[in-house]
C-alpha cells in the first residue's frame, strides 16, 4: 500500500510544471514527469489519474502563487486609482513572468487541439476576472465608477493593462520589461479606464 504525502504530491507538480513548460502539453509525457519527480508512473497515477488533471493542478498552483498577490491589492478603502495601480503593477509583472508566459504560450499554441484552452480559461482567467468584476461592481455601487456590466469593465481593464506588451506575449520575447516601463504602462492604462468609467454627471 502506497502512502501518499504532500511533499511527494508537490514534487510531482513541480516536475510537471518543468516538463509542460519545456515541451508543451501534448508532447509532455507522464513517464518523463514521473522520472523527474523521482518515482514510477504507477505512483504518479495514484496522485493524478490523468495528464489533464495534472496540468490543471499546475495551473491552479501558479494562479494561487501569483494571481492571488495581485487581487490582494484590490482594497475598497476609498482610493480607487491607487488600488488599481497596485493591482495593475502586480498583475502585469505576473503575466510577464516566464512561468505564466510559458503557460499562456502552451494554451495559445495547443488550446484548440487538445482542449486544454477551455480548461485553462475555466480554472484561470475566468476565476480572476470574476474577482476583479466583483471588486469593480462594489466600486460602481459606491458611486466611484459609472454603472456598467462589471464583467465587461474587468475585461476592459485587463486588456488596457496588457495593451503595450501584447506583442511581447505573441512573439515570446525573453527580456522582461523594466520596472519603469511597467509602472508607466499601468498608470496610462488605469487613467484611460478611470476616464472611460467615470461616474456620469447628473443631468439637469
């Protein structure tokens, strides 16, 4: 009888992340992941019954480690612009990190063929967008933003944050933008968002 441990489970997830990012989803094999984790395929399958389930765990682990840091900066303490700047800078640094960029590259290249795209969206962006939408809805109710569809507003903000670096994502550039570039891009994005979603002036 095999005794499952959290340490072994984490070693498998770490090994899987390496293999997925090096080879992509379809080319990654459970045999290689097991080998890198220092165990057998039987042990691997006792923790994760399928490659899809293992990839899902890799995504969730990265999301918890990185994206939760960004959402923690969304505080409803009155200074909306400052909160969005904090959120935007952390979010953009996360999205530009080699790990997240590699994961998005896998989804972009293989998402339709393998079905991993829907898996990624449902367990990554959709959850994060939902949290941001809920925060923005609270700001709309407080009168700091005009009334609109919170989900649409969240998508608009995220698109503005990524706008200056979209080519970076597409071509897979290796050099991380400077802190100054990220700070400037986030400030510009937040200013456009705040202008577009400013509360409507009361009609006479």
